[in-house]
C-alpha cells in the first residue's frame, strides 16, 4: 500500500512538494486554509485587472526551481522575459538600464554611457585601491571570480558576514552602497546591514548567470497553479478552505492532521508549509526538545513590502524596461532605518515599481496599464495608520516621476501587512519568512526534518537558498527527495 502524506499549505513550496510526492507514488492530501491556491503567491481579478497578492517578479524563471519542477512534473509554464529588465534611477540625471546579461554588448554599452555622463558617479580608483588593500592584486582577482561564479565553498565563506561588511572590503563609494542596500531589500527583503553576504552573492550571481528574470503569464499564481494541475492529474486530494487545527503526535511520531472541517487525515508523513513557529504550535511544544523550541522562537523573520496598485486607463509610463526603482540619495545605512523605528516613515522612500502590463498584456483590459508601487516596511501587522502614511509618501514620489499618472487612475488598491496576515493567519506580516541573515542561511538554515519523527517543514523557513518563492520551491525539491 502507498505511503500516505498530508501537506499543510498550498503556497509555492507546499504545492510543489505535494505534486512531486504524488507523482512519485505517495498518496497525498493537501490542506489549504484559504479558498484559493498560492498563499502569498496568489493572483486576484478585479474589474478586468489581475492583481498579485504581493509585489512579485521572479529571479530565474524557467531556468530556476519553478521551471525545473514544472519540467519534472510535465506541466507547461509560460515565462515572459524582457531585456533590459530594470530601469534604475540613481540621481536626477535619468535612468540607467540593467540588462539580463552583464557581459553582453548592450550591457557594457550602457555602463560606459552611464559612466561618461556621470550617471553612476562611482569612484573607480577608490574602489580598486580599497579592494587591493583588502586582498592584494591576486586575491582581488580571485575574489571577483568568486563573486561572479558564486561557487558553494566561496558563498559559504561569507554566509556569516553581512553584505554591508563584505562590501566595505571593496569600496566605500556611496552610490555602490546605496544601490546594493536597495538590491538586498529588493531580493532578500532584509537591508544590507543585516543580510548574509553569502546569500546575497548567491542570488545575484544566479540572476545574471541565468538571464531569465521575468514573470509568468497570467500573474504570480500561475506558478503554484501549474504544480496543482500535475497534483490533481496524478490523483492528489485537494481540500480548500480546510485549515490544519492540530498535528496529532503519538509516541514521538506525527500520525495525522486534524482539520477545521472536523476530519482527521491519517498520514505516514506530514509536511508543513505553514512556517516553523506555526508548525511547532500545531504539533505541540511539549513534543519537541525545549532547546529546539527556544531556537525556533529566536529566529528572525524578514521585513515586508506594502504597495499601491494602480489601474490606469491608458499607457502612461513608457520606459525601455518593465520595472524601475529609484535609489534614495541618503546615508546608505539610513535608507531603511525607519523600518525599525516606532511609527517610522521614510524620508526618501526606496520604491520598486513593476509594470505588469509591460510584460503581459493579459493582466489588464486592452489599452490599460497596471502599475505597482511597492515600498519596504517592518513585519508588524498592527500598523494601519503607519502603512497609510508610508504609502502616501511613496505615491507622492512616484507621481514626481510620472505626474501624468494622477489624471488617468481608474482606481487604486492598497495592500498592507494586514492583507498578508489575512492570507497566512500567522499574526505576522513578513514578506518571505525566515530572514536570510548570518546564522540563518547555508549550513545554519533550519533542517527541514523536524525532531518529531515523520514531520517535515517546507518553504522559505528550511533547507534552501534563493529569492522568495524560488527558495520555497527549491526547498520542495529537497524535501520531496529526502522523504522519498
């Protein structure tokens, strides 16, 4: 008889893990507390516009974990890639365009043009001097090669150093520090004063090595929905609107899951996509070693992004790239300091502005434009007034670049940490899950196999590296292989 498995949560990690296990012969039941698939990677339709639950862009697309799992399951995923991929505004001299492959002729031409026009203002001599002083000439060359290739041993060497401290080994140029602090918050949802240099290096290298940064057609939910098609095709059982109320543990083993529908779902294996803290509570703290419970409680979560989503009645923003972000001209270490201050509001907010219709015309009615304006904040949920003020400042800055937007807004929709918590019901509003900081990445990432026998964790809290949802799906690949 096939082994039975219950997977809790149909986010990207949970849906991928459930589909992989079902495809390999396990009899899998997937419990999802919401009435939709995808968790924080879901998409909703309103007045003909398709809005993602978050501010999503996918770092490695078809060449990363999402595409790998889809190919293994034999289901299609359509990815939309643009080059250049990003427009970066460094100061008042206009936009600098980021290309998918940094060694391409177009990318090198853009770099030269930006340097000549003074748009980058990077002190090359200072950077070279500081780098050689830190490593020597030969060592500097080796470090550059290590950064570019991100070999596992090289990445691990810097896992326990912050991105800020690593960067100071090479340069104290303010433009470089501002830009990479913003990139750290964009990719890892942690400022560079806290993010792991090894983790940051890994994800940035992966993006440019693969050159497939983009979005799936139809919105972010297309990714977990593709996994779900395979899961249902192979005979998996999906229970929407059923929350796991308790993981039943007997004699140190996970035996079943009690659902809010009153049913008990027996299982030889239980896999939770609900996060480490929630999973420990569901299984009962008394069933884990005290030191393990204390360890889980000590782990730090990522920051968050909130956003305003604009539906425009015509195409207003016309850039060569489908998204842009302006780098604040502040002390690099102060850019995100407001996130940690009670009632903190950004002086000059860092914005991430994807324009989904520049990739995918199907997410809006013909001729309309969909513009998202995201801004970082803390992970706290009870900050409604603060969120309103932060988004007011963010919108004001966005309109300063594109004043024509105001008169073409059909309607706008704001997404805050309260909306994130409505999806997860964890009482927290973090964007990703476990923060990718020293002590919580690489070999120090929590083991997906929990101390209770037959109980596993999947998703961004255990077992893998990567950007957001891709980290979660990479975890699903690892966990499903370990279980099998």
